């Protein structure tokens, strides 16, 4: 499923389901990296129901998202963020091939700091 505003998708969502039972979701957005020299995707959400874990659902969702990104803008990398207090997610991502970016620091601008820039 793709949600589009003014012809440009704000995000893309993939759903894994059987009949009316959803057991997986992946939400991603396109991004570009000058240091990597190409397009990629940022996975903002990847969820698989506990009853469906260990069956390749996460890998299939990720493979489909990468294929979609490759078709639309090329995909030379995938980035995601995981909460350090979720060791099972961190372990899963490492298991399927993700590496921690030791030289990167994730930062967030929101609230009054964000409002400041909206008012300039």
C-alpha cells in the first residue's frame, strides 16, 4: 500500500496478512545520502506478530521494500533505528546483516526548537 500526497509518496507501507489477520507491517520512506552516493530507504517501522516470528516474514517484508525502492529511485543502502532497550530487535537486525553505525549520532529536533525554525 502506498500513500501519496501531491504525487510524491510521504511513506510506503507493506502489510503481511492472511485472510483478515495481519501479522506483519513494514513502513519505509525514501532518502538520499551524498556520502553513499545514492538513494536508500529508511525503515521507520518493522513489526511481526510473535506468532509469525521465525518464519521469514521480516526478511520478506524488507526484501519487498528494497525491491520497491530499487524500482523507484535505486537503493544502495537501508537505514533504520532501533531502541537500545529492545535487545531482541537489535539482535534480529544484526542477525540479518545490519551493522551499527559507530560514527553516527542520531539526533532529533522537535517541540519549541522545531517551532523556532517554522517561524523564521
